[in-house]
C-alpha cells in the first residue's frame, strides 16, 4: 500500500471523523444546523491536525442537500461533485503558489458571480500566511463587504503572520495537537481496515514520534508497511525512524544520573553517528526524565506515561537513584540546551559542552564539599610544610585531585612535615550519607563557618537578600556549646536588632546548620574585644580526624623523614 493510499483513503469525510478536534467540529455542526454561518473562517494549528480536511468537510456541509446533524451526507449530487472536484463553486487555492495580487484580484472579480448550482460559493485558501502584502489587501477588500453567497475558509500553520485586519474579520478556530492515545486508536482502526497486524508498542512509538500530527503518524505507518508488509513491529519502527531505541535513551539517562561524563560522551557519539538528529535525541531524553519525574513523584506508571511495563519498571529503578530536584534540573538544562542547539551553527559541539557542564555541575558540589573538608582538616594541621593530598575516584571513573600546601610554620606541637595520602574509591555515596557530622567540636564549627563564609552568605542571599545584607556586616566571634556568636561593630545597631529578630535568627540558623551539617544556634552581639580561638593539636589528633572523615581502610599514613 502506498503512502498516498493511506493518506487519501483515510481523509476524514465528516466532522465526526475529525478526531481530537471536537471543540471545533461541535461548533461548526451547530452553526450549520442553526443556519448561522459566518463569511470567513480561519483554521490554524500545526501540520496534519485536520485543517484542510475540516475546510473541505465544511465546504460540503454548507452546501449539502441532505445534512445529517450538521455533517455532509457525502451522497447527494452536490456532495459528490465537491468530492470529485467537479463542482465549480468550491475553489481550493494554495496560497503558497498563488500568492500574488493578481491571483487575489482575479478571485475578487469572480466572487461577484453567484454560485452556479450550490448555495455558497466557497474559497478555501490553504497556507494563507503565504499571501503577499498586496494580496492580503486585495483579500481584505472582499472580506469587508462579502456578498451573501460567499464563504471564505482560510487555513494556516502560522496565524501570527496574518494581518490583524484579516484576523478580525474571521471566526478563528485553533486545531490542537492530537493526543497519542487518539492517534494510536486511529492507526489501529486503519490497520484493521487494511488487514495488517500490529504491535501496540510499535504504534505507541509511532504516535510518540508524530508530535501530535495525525498526518505524520499516518505517513510513518505507511513507510512501515512498505518496509515490512506482514506486521508493524517495534523493531521496524525503530529501524525506519532511525530513532534511538528506548533502551539507548535509558542508558544515556543512567550515565547522566551517575554523572559519568565519559560513558555519556561515548554513547552520544555513537547515537549521533548512527544518524540520529540531535534535537530529537534531546527530546527523547527530556521525555525520559519527565517520565522519571512523574513516576518518582506520583508513583503512576500507566496512562500519563506511554510506555511498556518493563520500561516503566526500568525507569522506576533509575528514579530511585536521583532526587526530584536533580531530575527537574536535568529537564531544565536539557530544554535550554535544546533551544540553543536549534540556533547553533555547530549543534553537536554545543550539545557536548552542555552535557559536560550539566554533569560537572552536580559533581562540583561534591568537589566543593570535599575542598571544604580538606580546608577544615587543614586548619587543624597547623603546621608548616604539611601537604595534604586527597585523591578521589568517583564511580564515574574520573579523578579529582585536590592538593593544598601549608607554607607557614606556626605550631609548636608537630615537628616534622607530614604527608597524608588518602585514597578513596567511591566518594559520592559517602558524601551523601554523611549528613550527621556527629558532634562537631566548637572549634570545628568555628573553622567551618570561617571557611564557608562566602557560601553561607550566598545561600542566605538566595533565601532572603535583605537578611544577607545585614549579616554580611557581622563577624564570627566565637563558637561555644554549639552556639555561634556573631559580632557587629557598635555603629550597626539597626543591623543587630534586625538580625536578632526571631524569624531572621531561625532562617540564619537553618542555613548555617544546613551548610555545616550540624545543628548550631546563633546569636548576634555588639563587638567588645577580640578573642580568637586557639587550640592545639598533636599529630595523633589530626590522624584521628582524618580517619574519622574518610575511613580507616582508605587512609594511609606516612611519615616522611
Ligand atoms: N484530526 C484528524 N482526525 C483524523 N485524521 C486526521 C486528522 N488530522 C489529520 N488527519 C489525517 O491527516 C491527513 C492530512 O490532514 P489535513 O487535514 O490535510 O491536515 P492539515 O491541513 O492540518 O495539515 C488527513 O487526510 C487524515 O488522514
Ligand atoms: Mg493543510
Ligand atoms: Zn450531501
């Protein structure tokens, strides 16, 4: 069966055959039944949703001698003549090819004549946005004073390109994208009628690739049939669309959740080399994360997620490994990447850069917290020429090496330079788990606040910019019994009062405790005298701290000579 055959054979013949556009067809049928017909109509909507079909049906319905509830009978002499294109009173024009002033002038001259045998003379102008400016003006003249017998039906995919003067003279109907299940049902009945077997999954995949345009779905179906005449199956659809197999998208999502840049890039390279379009790959990835989000937040796996049970099960497993926030972030980042790729001269490079940035972003948080902890440890190692090297290898197989060196020699307790090498196999999990920094000492809290001060201010600003403006004038004075005391210069009385308001204190405490992973009270006072905290450490203390932070099995302690 050829493409044209399905397309022709299944063009809707009555309003009731136009699927998914009931909001339009109901009104049109009503107008016909109550004989309340306007002179100009505009049907807009994306391609393949039924604009031209509805226009043709309407042209018969207004002239039919034997109307059924507003539908054309398609049997009477008039209906038949319109269907076989021998009726001179129904004129179809494609504005894409007849877009000049001359064409419309000619039309204007002709509209004066009464219809030959029908009630209405109907002009269907398809893709009307293609008319030239002059042609629009000429058309406008006719629309301003239309003769009784005249009916214009305009159709367009781009209504925004139509002058307001024309729009205001038309009754406008927007045809919607057609829902997947409606498209699937339509394909099923087509398959039954032409006697071909099908796989439900295959039809769902076709519908998912048609973007709500029935015509697209039908033409994919057509190509599948010529590809494999026995049956429409999933593999055929995948081969034909050059579409990424769902499993491959899932694999990509898995690597992304793991922040595995290397595997993601290798897979993307493979997908694109196989001829997959960047934009549709991104689209599928976005849909995948969207489905993950729905499954994670609602537990629903049917209906709003059009996929097989096994696929939903896979997604569910994956969604357990990632937070809602992270999924949302992926969706946002992928969507903006998609927009930018559309405009990019080299979308592939942009895609790769965006993916790396995306996967690095989350990794950065780990690096940051790692660095903070290194600094915290470092503070305890108050000794000269001490080098702390912390190597981590994430599950993704990348290495993060943070190296810091102390230059000053201040402490009296540790005599020789130390070298700690800490190897860690999988940091990511541990970092997530280690929310409870059990009983940090006051000194550790003090150091953590000092080391994270910019991050704390940034977080406060994101929650309450006014509060940040106040707090940034304060200085940490001391930490005692897990209470952090902040001082203001005496000139900042307003700030002290504002900072001490209970709701501000609560907010600040919340931020602080969140960043430090430690419940910590706060207080604001006026500056009196300076009293920095100084505590001494022996090398054993430091060793204990390091082991506590990273675990005995991964810490190797070497004394250099
Ligand atoms: N709403 C619909 N219901 C049923 N079939 C449709 C619908 N929209 C489009 N089709 C199918 O797609 C084909 C092209 O539709 P058409 O009306 O020309 O779309 P448009 O003018 O919006 O691009 C039709 O012949 C029909 O087979
Ligand atoms: Mg059309
Ligand atoms: Zn009829």
